[in-house]
C-alpha cells in the first residue's frame, strides 16, 4: 500500500514534504565517507554503474558522488568536495518539474544512463541541482539505481535523534531579494521575520519550506570581504537534534571536532563542527517534525 503525501494546498502547491536526499560531489570519497561515518551515517548501498555511495541514518539519505564530471570546475581543476544536489520530496515529481519550468526555472539535461532512473531537476545555486522526487510508493529511487552493501544495516538508527534541518547557501552581495524570490515563487518558501534565528550562526535570511520541515539560510559575503573568494553555492548542511549538548558529547566521542571544543550547556541552541577537508556541519536544537528551539 502506498504512503500518502500531505494533501496539496495553496500554500504548498508542489506538495513539498521534506528533503529526500543531499548529494555531495567529491574527489575524496573515502575521506568524506569516513567523516560521515563519524557523524553516525552508514554506507548501505552502491550505485549499479557509477562511483556513487548511499549513506543512511534514521530518515536521512546522503549520497557521495565520486564521478569527477559531477564536480564544478575551478581554474581548470575540480573542487574537492561540494554539495552538488538537494532532492525535494514532492507529491508529484513530473508536475513539480513542469510548474518550476513554467515559472522560469532552468532545466538540467538528463544524466540517466541505460537502466537508470531519470530524476527531473532544475538548476540551483552555482552548479548545484534541485531534484524533484515523489517518494510515496512502496519502492524507492534507491531500489532502482543502487545495490545493497552485503552486511550493511538497511535502516541504521539516528544518532542522538539527528534529522535534517536545512542547508546554508552562500549568495552574492545584494542578492538576497533575488534568491528569496527564487525560492518563494518557484517553491512557496516563506522568509522568516528579520532577527528570527535557530542555532548559533545568526547571519543572512532564513526561508522556511512550505511543509515547515526544513530551512534554507541565505548568507551574503561579510562586510570588508573584498578579497575573499565567495561563490554562490550550497555550503553547509544543518542537522536538527533534540539536545545539542547530548549530541555534541556523542559526536565528540566518535572523533568529530567542533569549532568550540568546550562542552555546551544543556540549553545550547546549536553547535558548529570544524572544517574537515572543506566540509562542516551545524547542529540545531530541534525536535523531529518541525518543533525548533
């Protein structure tokens, strides 16, 4: 029996119901995989024909794509690790894709090979992709394109109650209105009131998804950063946790380094991991289902 999505309404015309997966493109899949395993993720499946691995934890899916063609080029060389794609779980992927195109989104050419699933998508920030996935049937996209890793648990539990909270996006100076309109017009995201923050990184503009289940944080370059290299791209994933202090202790015990190595208080709102080979993660006080501290 199929699972049923949330009913459509005027405030959520695409029927967005969370993030299906986040894809990292990298030239260092082993190093990134080790970093994800420290965070509690488990490699559960590998792509049938490409150098792509699926990592799971609770209801989260992260994909590590080591195909060099998936990386943006920088001065002739591919960047080491970037967030290459975010897949939005929607009521009807074809309908969501057509609506996005009608509203001015740029389509991406199909990348599916023979016997691979074609997932519709549009251009996101930088070289990233926003995919649309309908995930309300008995089978999933992972059943089609991936083979389970022998001996790996198919559904590893979430460590310290971790769940996807959102993504942080770097944008150009003065581009907040344009990107706010992009998410609002195409996908009905709602900008939160100025000064409304979660976690500990109080910068930029927060946009809430129409389902209320995740957020996009738009961050312009800081003042006086004329010499700073600042490109429009997705730069960080945020994980919600019921208790930040408990989660930090659990992750530190697994070797995850944090920007502030001191133990957070029990009422802490968030924490930020150190950059490891260009990748960092944020913890935000949040209960599964959209209740945030």
